[in-house]
C-alpha cells in the first residue's frame, strides 16, 4: 500500500488547490462587483439632477446612488471634518456640512477635500463658507468613504468644528440636535471655495484584483504540478517495490 504520509500530502495538496482557486475566484468577484458599482454610479451621474426637498428624502434613500440638486443654507456651526483622507496623492480632511432646506429638512453635504497643513496638524484648512442660500448638485450616496477607526470620534469643541474619523449619522444627530437624512450629497459642482472634489472612481483597483486572482491561480497550478510529480514518483516507487510494507 502507498505510505500514509503520501496520502496525507496528497490530501493537503488537493485542499490547497481548492483554497487557492477559491481565493482567485473571490478576487475576480470583487473586480466584477467594483465594475458593476462603477457602472451604476456612472449611470446616476449621467442622469439629470433631481430637485429634492424634505418630502423627497425618503424616496432618494431607496434609490442610491442618485444625482440630486438641493437648495438651502449651510449650518456651519455643526460642520464636521473627517480626518485621514486622501485625494490626488495628498493627505487631508473631508468637510461635511449640514444644509437646511427651505422646508426645514436637513441633508449632509460632503463639500470636498482640503489638504492638511503639514507643519501644524491642529490647524484646520481655511475654506469659503457662504452664508446665503446655495444650490448644491451632487451624488446622493449612502455614506462617506470610511477609514479604520480606533476609539470614538472626538467630542465637539465650542467654537471649533469637530474632527471625526468617520461619519456616524446617529452621533451627528446627538451632538448637533438636528434630524438628518440618512444619505450624503457628494458635491460635484465646482464653486471656488478652496475644496477639491476629484472623487476617486469605484472601479479603481480592478486590475489589482485581477492580478491577485492570476497569482492565486498560478499558485494552484504550481501546487497541482508538484502534487502530480511527487504523486507519480511515489506510485513508481510503490510499483518498483511490491513487497514493501507501509510505515
């Protein structure tokens, strides 16, 4: 009979092949998911912007992402900076500001990105804050981009905008006292306010996922080739020594 350790090695090889193929398939699924999401976002961006008031907030939340147009006044005393963000290879912050619509409803607007002062991290960027009514166009999305969060968001300091790691709707409502829509307008129009809005594409990284998938498939092929080689050699040794006993 073939040695038990040979059988164990072959079982381990088959398990490894199945695992690496599964990981390769997962990487391809991730690439397909990103492409599908990007197609969905591109279609939303090509649509005409939908004017939204308080009565339309719930409908928008059921059909995200959606290109929208909102008009109101910013409540800058409740704005929040999101820390540890990047855009165009620069480190900085995203500015989230609540916009009160004419009927009193409040939506959050991701106004854009500002570079952090490398010489003084405590110094927040200077940006324009229009006090009159403004019209904002953008893509209504379920959330802002998120980063790995350690601990809780920092409490708001009197007279200073809060600096958070991630946007939390419930926490925002508790600290501001405002009831807000459960989506964010990612602003796409381009007022001259000192903020960048070169939003990254969701499909970024598709080639990376495909590259990883190729690596996993190549590893599966290598394991299969080695298993065949050593399995054939073990079988040849077994046939060459028919009277040999197993360990």
